[in-house]
């Protein structure tokens, strides 16, 4: 997708639409980690495989090196982490554009991400809680935990974190929203040496309070050999879940074997016998079966581009040992960040998208 609004964060948008997508299908927004691409993270996590099986659309915001040399989303930069500004607004504009273009269900929009993408997931859930029904944060950090590079390093190591009360205040102050609030799924390895697992506790505490859930009202169980804790509301609905993966380091938990296999093992894509992708989708209520079906592809016209239903998996992730901390570079010329080469045949599609953006207050009349 080349044209989705003013794009103040200068991000790219990648879209995956399965063949025969049902009307009013859900949308899942997926945010990659540092030193990763959208295609690489999709290949590893298996989200497009699951989308083929269950019938939902995917949006993959993608960072550019001009914004961050390590391809990290700038989850700690104040101008990129506020409502209606920077990278957060770019992602919001992408969502509005793809929902309008493909007729997706506005009441079933979800977001997930790994590491810096997980921290940016926290940003989006805080700044635009009215947009999302659910979010999943993998090896990430809570919203409002850092505003500078030194603070970001400290929080990743588990040092100097704001108090639970301060984090709750930051979350409430990020938007004028008064509820209802998105459900939250949190995943973290117990031996993560890149982002300390204490951040998972901070995320749970931040969201538990805004949902009004008693800290003591927790159910514990073992799923595929790993600890899962669940907090439910007064109606018994599961609102927050936390998977603490014993012995796992920094990365996305995968299960690449068996009938329900999803994704592929690689750097920060860890095959430990449980698929976070599958379990997150089930927690959100958009996945039922665990069986794999053959993937289908078709070309889809969007804003003058031919976009394949399947993201290219030839862009594998670089072989690296540890992710690097984001170092924001001077922002390139803001604008769209991508060339607009739209033929006349796409004019009607563009008008629909722009009208939707204006009605949502995400694009100004010119």
C-alpha cells in the first residue's frame, strides 16, 4: 500500500489478503522487531498461514532505515508515541485505509508485535484503545516506560521502571477514551536477556487496573508445559492472559511441528513447542481450528500496485545473535515515504480511502 494518508512517521505498509476473504473479516496488525522486515517476521511467525486458514486480513507496518538504522519502531520517542503524531499516527492511517479498502470489520481489529514491535503495540493500544478489540505484546515493554535512549536501555534491563501507578496514569492520559478497553495477551521468556521479563509484570499491572481487575483474581494453568495466568471480569470473560515461557530467551514462541504447525524457526523465532500466533488468535476469538490448509494466493490491485495475497518470504531475517537497541536517526522528509504511482483506474479506490480518513479525522481537506 503506497498511499494511506499523510504518514508523518514515514513508515511502509504491507498488506496480506487471503483468497476468498469473507465479508467484514477481522484485521490483525503485526509489528516486526528490530533488524527484521515485515516479510521476514511473517515467514517466522506464520500469521499469513493462519490468515489463510481462518479468513482474516493482515497489515504489516514496516520501519525504514532512514527512521531507525536498526529497523526498530521508535517506541520510546515522544513524537512517535503520541496520539495523532509520528509513527503511531502512520499506523493508525494504515489501519483506516485497509479497513475502508477491503470492507473489514471495525469491531474486530487486533494488534501484536515482538520486542520493539511489542513495545510499539503497547503504544498503539494506549493511544488508540477505541480502535482495537485486543492486543498481544511479545517480549515488549509497557507504554510510557521510557522517553530517551538511556531510559530505554534501563527499562529493557529491568532497571528504574516507573511505578505501577505511574504507568497506569500514562495509559489513561494517552487518549480521551473512557472504555471499553482491549483485551491483552502478554508473552515473555523467563530467561530473556534483551528485555527483562519484569516488563511483562509491568504490562499486566498497567492494564489490569484500567480494566478494574483484582490482582488476586487470577487463574493459573499449564498449557503445553508452560505457565498461563488469566484475569477475568465479573462476567467470567478472559480479559488479560500472560504466558511466562520457562527457559526461553528473547523471541516469538513457535510450534513448527505437527498438524497445527505455523511459522519457521530463525533468529528470535523460537521453536519451543507452543505457537504464540495460534494461541493469541484463539484468545481473540478469530481462530478455531489448528489444522493447516494449503495457502492460496491471488494478485490484488491496491492504489496502483499489484499486491500478492502472500507476502514474499524470500526476504529472510538477517543472521544476527542479539537485537540492537533502537537509535533514532533524523527523520527523513516526512510525507508519504513511498512513491505514489496511481493509475486512473484506482482513482475510485483512493477516493473511498481518503473519504474514510477524513471522516475519521486522520486526513485534512486540502
